[in-house]
C-alpha cells in the first residue's frame, strides 16, 4: 500500500515539474482564442470594382474595370467591417488608376492597402470613311458612327452624325480619323465680298437694302456689312443665304 502511495506521489511531482518546465518555456500560457473573420483577396478586388463602377462619372454599363491586388487574404478581428476606398488622380480619367483602401473593424483601423485598376470606357465617335478636303461639306457617305472601348478617351469628339453631316470641314480630314468638334463648322451662308440683302425690321414692316459683306459668316453669326446706299459699315446677323438682319 505504501508503495502505491509513493508511486502516485512521485508521478504527481513529476507532472508538476513538467508543467513548471512548460510554463518556463512559454508553452503553458493560457491563451483565449480571439474570434476572427476573413477578408479574401477576391472580395477585396470585387469591392474595389463595385466602388469604381459606382463612383466614376460614366454609365456602369459602358465601363470595364479590372482590379489588380497581389496581396493575400486578411485575417481580421470579428466585428463591423468597413472598407473605405479612394481613387487617386482625376475622377474623369480612365486608364490606369491607383486605388487606396483603408480597412477598419468596429471603427478601429486595421490595415491600409494599395491596389491598381485599369478602367476602359465605351465611347461613341464619328470617323472619316474617305478623305474630306478643307472647306468641303461633309455628307453621310463621308463618315460613320462607331462605338469603341478605350482606356484613353478621345477629347471633344463628334458623337453623333448630325454633329458633322452638312457641316464644313475647317481642315483636311484623313480616312480613318476621328472627327473632333473643332474641326467642323456650320457652312458659311455669307461669303466675304459677296452682295447681300440687308433686312431692317420695324414692327410688322421689313425694309430691305443692298449691301456688301465685309466678312464671311455662318447662320446667326455677326458680320460686318456695308450699306450700298448709305455707304455706312454696320454689324448684322446672318439669317439666311446672303441675307443679313441689321438693327439701326
């Protein structure tokens, strides 16, 4: 009986010693596991894409957004997760776009990440089908309306056929080029040096007189004209082919 009690006491002492060694080694610390949540890399990419589609100034249906994030999944404390995205640079710029992400849980900052997005936008443009010389009127056979997907948008392009058809080219336009709005103008209704009819309105009455155009002008533009009868030079508004309305 004494042998059994001695053996039991010896085992207890050995176990106590083993625990002491584990505590000294740091193995025996009592650790309470904290509840966590996982924010996956794929979720980060998807949330960034959703943010850009919602915040950029174009129709989401017209945009293509690819987000590059090379990081791993994040292990975060359990709680209310908030992802605060912010795109760098100009909001109206497509192409390569840096994006910053601030991750918080229960309003406590956790991580700051940097991502890169490539944004392309669908854009309607008018292109030249065949060469147009400077001063020529543009016809429907000269142009076509096409839709392109680009990460560098055209600046000030014509986006409807009616923006150019019937207009005059202010410079020579080569086949395949995109037409910009500053490359066309309304056709001149009054040419410099041409005889014009001056129209003076006074209530229901209209008086006409012969005149001479000092400069060319398009519809509704102001031009200088010379009254052939009074020899005076006045300003008038172009209201039709070789017709200028004058206020005295």
